[in-house]
């Protein structure tokens, strides 16, 4: 079973004043399940995890509604203000939906790189653990030290680092990122997503440039703690869904494919097997062709 552990849906009417800007034409439009399904079928992907892209509970409810209507959506990574006084109650409410699997604060967008290293989050974390939720970490390399301190304080909270912590591939920066990732990889509750790297590579989107980063993630976290994700539709800024999948299939040892491209996502997010998807037309009449 092949699972895409990281993709997004959005409606532009909900994103006024939010990313993406209009000049990113490849992704400046609505993206909904009928836009993705032909690509999933062509790539042999059985199910996905859809991840929040706005810091609102309304966005989380939007994704859970899509999950109710589309059986290929196996899990949702939502958002809650983890420092709010009502965070535990809000987490309990959202966790009543069986497809809410994790929460993700948008750490990369916060001005304080140490935001996550704060005991004010403890009540929310306790609620997440009580409801068997996971924590997605959307970070840059400069956030990794604070994330490591957070992980050390909460060993019972499963954490996954999104997009390999977005290393600065475009400039060839490597040593600081690797060292910081090694500290996190030493904690058994921390996993890492093999996703989003293509869009961090700038003009260095070739296999030799990406290989050291992908192989380092595999080396540090091992076959059982790496989850593959497309980061669709954001991946359209740098290439195609199929090209990113093919690159990763070539670099991940074949013996590890079942784990990295499906098994680990099912285990980490506690995903049920997908139901049968009805056949879909090769093109959705309301969408542009999918790359």
C-alpha cells in the first residue's frame, strides 16, 4: 500500500492576505480532491494525509469535511492555538473526529524561533497525548534546537519533522542542518518526512544535489522513521508529483520501499486502510490539468 503522508487542499477565497501570492501562478488557485485523484491513480497511491496550510480551526474543519467525503483521505493534520487557554478543550472537540491524527503549529512563520520551547504549551501537549494525536513540526534549520528541547521535555509525544526541516539546499548548506537533525534523530519518538525538498533546492533540483540530503535523512532516522510525502500542490512550483516520487523511489533502497512509502505513515498516524475509490475521469472539468 502506497501512502502520500503530506499534501494540501485549499480554497483561495479563504486565503485572502495569506500565502501563496498571485505571482506563484502554478499554485494560485483552488485545489480540491478531484484535482489530485487522477494523479494518485497514475502514481499508484492508495491514500493520503492532508495537512493544514492556514493557522485556523476553520481550515481544520474544512479538511475534516473533505475527509468525510473522500475515502482516500486517511488522516488530517490540523491546527489549534496550542498556547490558548482553551486549547485542551478545543483539542478534545476536534479529536472526536476519527480522521484527525495530528496538529501542526506553523513554526516557520512565527517571528520567535524559540516559540515551541515554552512550558505554556504543556496543557495542550498533555491533551494531544491523551487523545493519541501526533505533532507535525513545520520548521527551518534555525528552529531545530528549540524543537529538540521541546521533544526532550515530551518523550511521549510522537513528532514528525516536515520536509526534512527545509534545509538550505539552494545554497548547499549542510553541516549545521545535519548536526541539528542528528540530535533529534537520537530520540526514538521523532520521525522525519521525505517531502518538500524539491522546492527548497532552487536551481539545484538535480539528483546529485538532492542525494546528500535524502540519504542523510535515511541514515539518521532509519527505514522505520521516514515517511514519504509529495507536498502537493506546492511541489508544482519545482516539478511534478511523478518526478519527485520517482526521484525518491530511486534513492530509497528497494528493501525499504514498503516502509517509507506507506507502512511508516500508517503506523505513525494510526491510519486505517483506504476504502475503494470510484473511478474518476482523467480530467476534472473544473480544474486545469494536473502535472
